[in-house]
């Protein structure tokens, strides 16, 4: 004779605390994902991806794979619901976020009419560095697209619509702004000529390779066992930056854009680099603190993003 | 100094205050803020008096800016300290919001009125200076009394009522001033950088000013309605409390 104690799940709105639904006869081994499915049937416009269910109205959202009976609840579980807003699948998100700048820049490179004065429509710049910059910029975003499709594994399946709109405005807008100057008929090539361009190109390429190496390393980490490990240097010399920083992918990304700034000697690019550096430093410090909290044997030499400094 | 003691004793009641995530300014911070707000109130009163005296002396509204130019610059620029207050945490306001408000005033004072001499004799300058003066006198005295836990209802009422007229008045004055500055900015290329140059950068201050003017369209209604909502919240409770808190 099997006795399955069924659970009851009461879902309240996290803000108003009103009861949104009461589910009875829920299997104890049901997952949060299953519960979200049931909730979706009652409220069809709240598809599971936009539901956040929590045990505490202000706490963290429960993961979809968590099992009901393993949660710290009695047989009547009270959960709080928050609407995350419209969501978009991550593939769409990154395709849009990265294709935008890639294509926008090309519009300026080919001097599509109405951007510059009419006499310059569809002309080419006499400076080789302009073509080089276009190649680098295009390569950078192609690499990101390839990584998005083939390399990265994302923990959240979706992203809220508002975030995407803001991100797109930022990426597209900045890329248009810096492309405008680099491809302008009155563009001035770098003061130190080929020496400056080649040096900057070397930095750019090294950092792109470095960034890619780190992404591969992080990917192999997520393939591993359930036990979480923090990333460590491997045989690849590019990963040796892990001796010094927690987030070398961000370090290399900043390096890429520093290289691009020096290559083009263009203030808008430098500004974009600076803003990117500020944002990535914030992310890196957050990640660094999280690593420190989660792993007791975390190397103390490591900083967040800049070796020995930040 | 009983207000200061009240400040510290509030912080001492740990659990319920901790749930608000902020302990409130300590005794020293409260004293500093009181002094700051008193000084600012006095400063803007000086500007008000300066305006009145100049008007009475000249008999016309024209060119009153020159009589209060220095205190206006000093006290309006001094308001930058308020951003610091939020950043440090002794004032529970958003750094971004305060920063935005203060910098927009500073922008108008220095980057428009000071920089484009030709607009200084415009009547629109008097319009926004008057609006700012009345607003700031009320606002800083409001803060002063609040910090001392002795806020006369009249000040609270004034703060949340005068804005109905002062906001549109100030905005009109500001917009007209920027508009008046446009031809001079375009003619002289003020604060503008053109191509070609070594750093491949350009900035057209004229276009920038036009964009600033357009930005008033989404921003002003938001701020205005925010104040209206605040008014309902703050003055709506008047039936529950006595006139002097």
C-alpha cells in the first residue's frame, strides 16, 4: 500500500499578497517547472519563462529543476509570484544585439547615402587603417555571434524585453557613433602611423584569442560534474591570466577595445572602451565576491579584473 | 540639540529601523545638514532681496540678472554638495535623480547664461531666476525645519503647492533662454569641435542645445506629475496630524 502525501501549493502575488491560485493534489516530486506549467494553465498570458516563484516575497527565485518535496515547506507550500515581463529566448537576444552593430558599422563603412555628404556616397576611404578597423570590428561581432550559438551555455533561458531594448539601444547607438567617425571623409589616421596601427592590431588579436580561450575554459567547467569548481589556469598560456584575475574574459575584452581605440585614434571609441570597462568591472567584482564566498580555497592573489589592482 | 539626540536615539532602535535599511543621519551629519540648509536658505534670500532692491532702484525688470549674478552662481553651484550628501548616505535620495536635477541647474547657470553673454539681458533669465529663487527658499527652509523636527504646516503646504506655478514658470524661462542663445552659439561655434582633428571627434553645441530643449518634453511632465503625486501623499494626511509636527 503506497501512501503518497500530496502537497498543496498556494501561490500569492509577491506585491499584493493576494491569492492567485491554489493547487491541490500536487505530486511531491513535482518540480518548480511543473508548478509553473500548472500556473500557466490558469493564467495563459503568464507563460513559464516569465514567472518567478519564490518562497520569500523578497528572496531569490526558485530554480525550475528544484523538487517540491526538497523545499523547506510543509505539505502546504506558499509561494510568491512575480511577473518578469515579456521574455525573449537568448538566441534571438544576442543575434539582435550583435548583428545590429555589425551591420550598422558596415553601413557607415560603405558610406551608404544620406550619412555623409552626397559627393561621398559609396566612396571608399584612402586610408588602409579604415578597412582594417572595419575588418576588426566585424570580426569582433562575428566572433561573439559564433560564441553565442556554439560556445556559451546560459543559465537563464530568457531575458526580459526592457533589458533587450536598452542593450540594443546602447550597442547599436555606440557602434553607429564610432563608425560615423572612423569612416568619415575627414577621418585622420593615427599620429604614429603604421607603428601605432600594427602595435594596436597585435594587442587586438591577442586579446581576442585570450577572450576566446577563456570562454572555452568556462564552457568546459559547466560540462563537468554537479560539484561546482572555479576556473583555473590550463596549458593554454592565455588562461594563465587566471593566476591574477577572476574574470580574465572581461580583462581581455577591455584589452580588445583598448587596442581598437589606439588603432583608430578615435575619442568615441575610447569613450566606449571606458564605459565598457566600468560596466565590466562592476560585473567582475560581483563575480569575484561570489567566487570568494562560494569557495573556501579561493586563491587570494586574484583580483577581479585588473591584475594586482582592481 | 534635542533634534540631534532624537536622531541618534532613532538609530539606536536597531531592529525596526534596520528593516528600513537606513539608519538615518547621525548627530554630526544632522548638525551639518542643518547648517547647510540654513546657509542655502539665507543665500537664496540674499538673491531675492537683491532682485527686489535692483527692481526698486531701476524701476524696470530689465537686466536684473547682473545685480545677483555672483550669489546666483555661488549658491546654485554650491548645490552640487547635495549630490555628495546622497552618495555618502546622509540624505535618503537617489544620487542619480539629485545629480540630474542639480546638474541641469548648473548647466543653465554656467553653460548657457554665463557663457552666452548676449542672453543675460533677456527677460526669460529673470523668469527662471525668480522661479528658482522662490522654490529654493521654500525648499531649503523645508529641509531645515524637517531636520529640526519642527516643520510648520505652511512651509510644507507651500513646498507642495507653489510648484504648480513655479515649475512651468521656470521651465518656460529656461527654454526661452536656451532658445535665445542658439543663434549666438551657432555664429561663434561656442564649445564646438569640428572635423578634421587628430582625435576624430566632433561636437556641435548648437545641436546639443536643441536636443536639450527637446528633452524637456518627456522629462518635465514626469517631474511635474511626480510632485503632484507627492503632494497627494504628503498633504493628503493633513486630516490625521496636527499642524505642527
